[in-house]
């Protein structure tokens, strides 16, 4: 019984570790992904890389180096870009939604998300995850 519990705990930890982002060195990013970034965003310099949810994420710009965060699949297909924005630039309904549904939570960072189809969404980062809203400020999901 103890072995089974330990095995389940290790498996849960492994699954959790795979979901979270993992910092990467540039040399560990597939060439096709680096080429796709350079072609789509030639202004991207001093890029930091992560692997998240099976995709490769490039971060660059601003004081923190993460004003822009773009994701590509392992084959180099564009997934989305998140551009940092001021919290005050989120749709007006976001802050009241967070206050009503996440008691005591404070929005730490905000971003405008544009996916491969050109659809715009907004991201509000709180402790415990990111809240995703449509372009009108309607809640969609928690990441």
C-alpha cells in the first residue's frame, strides 16, 4: 500500500512539473522555432526561452525581459503573442470580476493576447494563475 501511495505521489509530481514552464537555453530550442521567431518578430532581441504546455515560448523586451511573450509549437507554428499592458488598460469589467470571484486577489500583471487566428483576448495574472477574458472583458477561463 505504501509503495502504491508513493508511486501515485511521484506520478502527480511529474505531471505537475510538466505543466509548469521550464527555462531553456537557446541551444535547446529547435532551429525551426528560432527561425519562425526571427521571421515573424525580427525586432526580438535578448530572447529568453521557456517550454510550456509542450510549446516553446520566447520572451523579450522591457525591464523584466517579458514585455512580449510569443509561443510556437515544436514545428514552428505560431500559437499566440502576449504583449504586456498596464493593468488599467484591461477592459473595465475585469477588475470588478476579479474582486467578486477571487476575494482578496490582486492583479499583478496584464497582457493583450492575440492568437494565430487574430482573435484578441486579455490576461490578468493573479496569485494562483492567469485569468483569461474576451475582448469585451467577459471571463473565459483560468489558466
